[in-house]
C-alpha cells in the first residue's frame, strides 16, 4: 500500500482573518478568486498572487500541495491582504 503524504502546512479554519470569495469580469470572461483580509482596522498593504505558466487554480494546487494557500495564509496572518484567483481556463468547484 502507498501511504498518502500528510500536508501539515496546509492551513485549516477557523482563520484569524476574513476570507471572501470574489469574482470580476473582463469582457466575456469571469474570473473567481479569494481575498483574505487581516483582522483590525485597515488600510492594509496588499499582494496579488499570479500563477506561472499553465492552467492553475487560485491555490496553485499541484500534487496535493497548495503553495498559494499557504503563502496567502502566512501573509494575511502578518497583516497583508491577499488576492489570489483562478486562471481563465480553470473552473474549480469550491466547498
């Protein structure tokens, strides 16, 4: 039997920040993503996470890893708002 590797770095709720599903359109294209906002009064510095080549989801999920989710969690816990979104060709079912 092959043992499935645990991914202890993947953050789990409840989160100490606000997480909002967002979407916007560009012509006929609708893009969806997640905006994480630190607790407390703003304004906050912000980061937009952009994937590399190939169709990627907002977490840049690959082989069970979700590096953009991990990075966004770290940044938001440290006072930085983060927007990450799915590439145009990616349709992701969200929980």
